[in-house]
C-alpha cells in the first residue's frame, strides 16, 4: 500500500460519519508480485475496487435507515465496503467479501480508522465453491453486473449463501442487465421489485440506476 497514492474523505449519514481511506484515483496500480494478475485482474481493472462509486453511495444511504434487526448480512463485491463500514458502526452482524486481493487490507484499515472492530471478510469469487461464508438473511451489493456471464454466477452465489427466507438488495447503475438478473432470481424463488433511489443518495445528479429488491420467504 505504501506505493499507492491515497485519499481520505468523510461521508455523512445523518449524525454518523464514516471515514474512508481510498485510492487517490482510478490510475493507481500496484501488483509487484502479480497476485492480482494471477487472479485474472488486469492493470486497467485493478484500481476499480478502491474508489467510491455512485452506486456504492446509493446503497449505503438506502441501507442506513433499513430495519435490519438481528439479521445476518453479507455485502458481496464490497470494494471500499462503505455499506459494511456503516453497518459495522451500527453494530449490525455484517460480513464482507470481494475477489480483489487488496480489499481486506483497506477494509481493516478503514475499520480501524472509524474506531470499530474488524469486519469479518473472505476473499472469494462467485464461481468459487469452497468458501466458508455460510448463509445470510440479507445480502447487499452495488454495481455488480458488468458482463452477461455475471448474471448466472451472481444468482448462483446468492442461492448458495441465502437462508430459506432471505432478502437481497442490489443497486445497479443502469448497465442493462437488471431484467435478466430478475429472471434468474425468480428461478430460485425470489420475487422482485425495482425502484428509483432518492436524489440525495448520490453525488451523481445523472444517476440513472435502480435499487433492485428480491425477497424469498420460507
């Protein structure tokens, strides 16, 4: 991390401040041992995990006042893990996961930066079948549908990590694949609805995405 240019910011959620250490910009890259390259992460996509995207802001604001109660929550493709850090601050049972090898380092650093306990994390891909995450009552994520092949992988990953009764909330910025995901999720027993986020949820005034909500009951 010492060879990366970093940036610090504070994002407000009502009376809650979340402090973030992120990459300075999307041009940062540091993979001297080729760990990311071996995982299929090229230099162009390497920095994508380390900046705050509009969809991530929308998800965090949406989830901030959600009635989570005692649910066990999983954030998939967490990146900077803004929602995980916020839920951790609210003492929610949150676990985070991502494929990128540097995510855990930043997550631990940011948990400490916010004066909170470490967030349970596991690096795994959606096609992997050997993780130890277990099952969850609420699964969240943002900006996950980059390619058509991700639809089947994501729905299968959700299927394998959902309790019989489960809710899934995904913020999609409008990549044109939400209906395809809804079809796959319906095949595994989920009802779905789409909604537009409140305008205050993102700094991007042209955000054209949706909040995708999937619910399955026992």
